[in-house]
């Protein structure tokens, strides 16, 4: 079990190192600058020691010598400041660039994973991995690495300088050191599990927050504020408890090592003072003692920093593991080697298609359908019968477990997804608007559209007059969350997108659900004009709106149980007639 945890931690570090590879020169420069800074820092106590011995031993203080040593000390301090700044600059640049690359990789991964991966996971948790976890990687594994290097080099350099001064006092310092290392090691091991669990709980809290904010109107409408507050409090309390435990273990590190460091400092002071008293025998001066006390502080200080870095490394390792897990998810099979759809006449064949979101719960079973070019097909049926699932299969958001779908005599698995989806224009019941101008939103599917084309599409969608009344017209900035436009107006904008692109095939999933009856009649007439010569799939719950469809598919439990025109299906007096008549009872 412990071996698996260690391997997982090492794997997370190797994963981050792979993204750091392009910035190794910056890291190397940071290490060189840190080494120069450390060397200057270690020389400072020597200069101070010389100055102290000179002042004590001289009968008359030579101010020229004092000023000489003071100037050297000021130069060393300046060198420390400059190279510390340069090291931090290189480290921060490498860290920010690495985090940028990690975020880009994570975001791009979300665009390449199957849609089922997004549907089956908390969006807040995914956002937490892309944003929060990458920040923790920067703070821990990247910047912490240079701090770790600085600490180790400082310890080694301090030992070398102390050995050059006096072996006996150096041994006193070194022999007590393992106690500090052991304290830090055992505490750091105890913190890893808590920090991993803390990251998981933080992702759960982000997911819950995102869910509640996106559905805040529903929460208020159903008076669920108290219940959601309770859910948030429970999740937040769980995060607090885990965070307290993680911080408790990690906070033991610094006091523990500081206690050991105080013992080191006291031991150096006592042993050094005794040697100064016997200086006529051992030649150990007050300046040397002053130098050793400075080195004792410099020697023990990195252990405090290193133990703090270890805590950050534990957190960053857990975060890196979560990002690595996301980037390790399987992607949609690549279609880069496939040709694009060369032409689309609107014909479609669905042959023996079986599909299930969950293998244990089949949804669509042995579905067969033949669609002629230019046919207007309406899909009706009770909720959960597979209407939207059929659309997902047509767009290849999901692939069937068996069977095949053929568009214009070409199996959809033998052409690129982008060319397949480009053949469809889709307007959904849930409209989506991104932050940008009205013109940019309408031109989402055709970014190079002219102003005249955009305005023409808006007129045909019956939203031009509304746009003209906005503060800046087509240049007004809107977004999906703001209250600038209503749900119906958002849906009209989405309809205008399709009016602009004029695709050969259409998918309309309750496309006029948020539009008033008068406007709907205008939109229906615009749709009728746009549908001429185009194959169209229309999902509708109001059966009166699809009475003039060329073919009506009646779905139930994943199967097409009836098909025909509106009149034919009513004459059959079957399930469709039951649905139709139920809307007028």
C-alpha cells in the first residue's frame, strides 16, 4: 500500500517534470543565481568574524579597516539581493509558463474526451482541476523545488565553511541534525493522505457551488435555500475537518524542527564559549564564535524551510495527481486520417442501431430508419423515450454499441466529426450564449460573415428590431448569465445562427419553446422556408406544430413504434393518436 502511494507520488512529479522540460534553462539559471546568492550569504559571517576579532584584539580601533570590512559586507548584501531577485524571476517565469501549459493541456483535453466523460462528472470538480490544482502545482512542485535546492545547498555550504573554521564545533552541529530530519520526515509522511483528501473535498465543494449557482432560480422557486445551505455546510464542514487535520500535522513540522534548531544553537554557544575561554590552547576566537553562531542559524534555517516545502510538495503532489488523472482519460478516437464529407444530399440511413448510456440499461434497441433527401421528420414520444439520444447519435456526440448510421451513402464513422457536424444546423431547447457582442454570437458558426449577412439572418429570425433597440445595437456585449436579454431572445439569437449558416440538414429540439405564440408563428414560417430542400429533424412536444411533417416517428422505450404522416397516424388510432388527443382533452 505504501509502495503504491510512493509510486503514485513519484509519477505525479515525473508528470510535472515533463511539462517543465521546455523551461529547464530557466530553472538552471535560477539554480545558478541561487548558488551565487548562497555563496555571498555564507561569506558574510566570515567578514563579520574578522571584523569582530580585529576590534577586540587591536589596542586602537582602525576605522579604515572597519570601513573596509563594512564595504565588503554591503557588497555581499547587494549581491544577495540582486541574485535572489534574479533567481525568483526565473523561477516564477518557469512556474507560470508551466502552469499555462498545464491549463491549456487540461482545457484541450476536455475538448477531446467523449461527451459521456463530461456528462458523468461534476463540472465544478473539473473546473477545480483546471484552475485550482494547477496553481497548487506551481506553488509546490515548481517553486518549492528551487526552495528545496536552496536549502540543501545552504546546508552543504554551511558545513564546508564550518569545517574550515573548527572541526569540533562542526561535529556538535552535524550530530544533532538527524533529530530534526527525523521529526520532519515522520510528520511529512502523515500529512500526505490528509492533503490528498483535502483536494478531493475541495473539488466536491466547487462542484456543489457551481451546481447551486447555475440553478439558483430553481433553488429559490422551490424554496430550497435552507436545504442547499445545509448541503453546502456539510460539505464545507467536511473540508474544514480534513483541512484542520492536514494543517495540524503540517504545523507540527516547524515547531518541532525549530525546537531542535534551538538545541543546536545552544550547543554551539556553550561549546564555543568554553573554547573561547580556553582560546590560548585551541585558538578559538570570539570572532570565530560569532561566525559559528551565524552559521548555526543559517544551517538550521533551511531545515525549517525544507519541512515547509515538503508540506507544499505533499499538497502539490495530490493536485498533480488529479490533473494527471484528467489528462490520462481516454479521448475520442482520432479521425485525422479520415476524409471530410465531400457532399451532403440529406439522405440518411440508420441500420440496426443499439445504444445505452449505461450498459446495464439499454435505451435504443435495433433502431432502423431510412430518410430521403429534403424530408421533414418529426420525432415525438414521452419523456425518456430516446428522442434526444437519437439526435446525439446523429451528431456523433455518442457512438452506438452496434449498428451503423449512413449519411449521403457514407458511414458517419468513415468521415471526420467536424465535417459531419458541419452538415447540421442545430437549435436546442436550452439556448447558449457566450460573452461577446450580439454580432459575434450570431456569427458563431460563420466567423467571417459580413455585417449584411448577420443582419439578414437576424431579420429572418425576427430579432433585428430588438437588437436595434439595444444600447450599442449589434455591438452590445451580452453573456449567458446576465439579465440583458430574456430566454426567448437568446433562443431567437440561436435561431439566427442557423439562418446565417444555412446548413444542408437541420435539427430542431423544441427550438421555439421559449418564444411567444405570435413570434413562434413567424419563426415557423421562416423555418418552413429554410427547410425547403433540406432534411430536417424536429423534436416537438406540442404535436400541433408538426402536423405538416413529411414523416412522424413515434418513439417509445427506445424504439420507433409508429411512423407515418399526421393524418395516417391519427387514422391508425394508436399511440400517436392517444398522445395527440391528450393535448386537447
